[in-house]
C-alpha cells in the first residue's frame, strides 16, 4: 500500500479489546465503522409526531421555472460532432462507431422523439437506463 510522504500507515488498532495488525482487517473495521455511522444516528434520532415538511420553508415557485425549447435535427448534428466516438456500447448494445456515420439519417426522427418527450413530459424508459462497467485499475488490484 502506497502511503503519502510524511505519513505512516496504521499498523495496529484495538477493537473492543482485540488488537488487529493485518492491514486488510484494519481497513475492513474502518469501513464497517464508517458505514455504520449513519444508521447509528438514525437509530438514536428521537421520533417526532410532526411530518418532515413542518420544518421546511415554503418553496419559492418562481425559482422552479424551467423553459424548454424544441430541438432541431441541425442542433443534434452539431452536438454529435462534439461527442467522442467510442466502441463502448450502451444498454442497447449498439456500437457507437457504427452508428456515428449514420447519424444524419436518424437526426429528424431523434429530434421528433426528443421534442415529443419534452412537450409531454414523458421520457421512454429505455432512455432512462445506463450501463455502468467498473474499470479495474492496477492500484485497485494492489489494494486487495
């Protein structure tokens, strides 16, 4: 484990009278402790008969105003030029490097879908999903 200059790693902790000197177990004990703090606070919080909204200020509705303007196929094509073309597919498993040269063919339909979604307030479920893949770095493997 690499430690910043001027600091030394923790070599020993005592948990309920038991001394622990293995770095992995020390890290696990710190993680368990720090992830349990929030639940401990919730468990100790006194109960109230008032709803949480009692403690909130009334909203300033003017601050929630949002203006949305329809998009155009030309605007979408201009935005597409700034996107990094990768080979990483999304939840649809379509390779972007294959689709990128064909975007001019789909811009009209895509603009219609976006404008319909904005005007109706309904976003199709597939557009709300994402695919997240963790990237394992050499630093992460050294820590395990």
